[in-house]
C-alpha cells in the first residue's frame, strides 16, 4: 500500500500538469503593430500585428488585460509603438475565433 500511494498521486496529477502545459496561455507573437482601431481615447477595439514572416494577427484585448493599465493596451500606447515600428511581443489566448491579447512586452 505504501508503494502504491506515490504512484497513484503521480497518475492523478500528471494529466492536470499536461493539460496546463498544453493550454493556450503560452502563445505569443512578435512583430510590429500596423493598425489600431479604437472606440475612444481609452478603449481599443482591435489592433493588428505583422510578424517577421508577414502574417497578420488581429487582436482584441482580453477583458482582464484591458482593466490593468500596466499591460499597456490603450490606443495611445499602441499607436506610439506603431508610429516608430517598434517590435513588440504579444502574449495571447484564443477564444473561439478571436485572439485575446493578454500582455505586451518588448522583445
């Protein structure tokens, strides 16, 4: 019984660890912002990033990231990156057909 307990715990935890590792939370794209669509001075509707291969990614901002000013998802900040063609790294998750931006970094 004593030898079975660690094995059983491993078998029960391994699927949860693998599921977390395979989730969408680790997705990112690096490139330049080429378009920002905003409904107001404070809210981004969508923004587009073009990666090094020329592929375009259209992002909506995840609600939790939109509420956090430290994430930098306001129209002025995004447009300043676009204006100087500064490379950014966008971490995101997929929900249905939408890409939801979670974090903006400088690579």
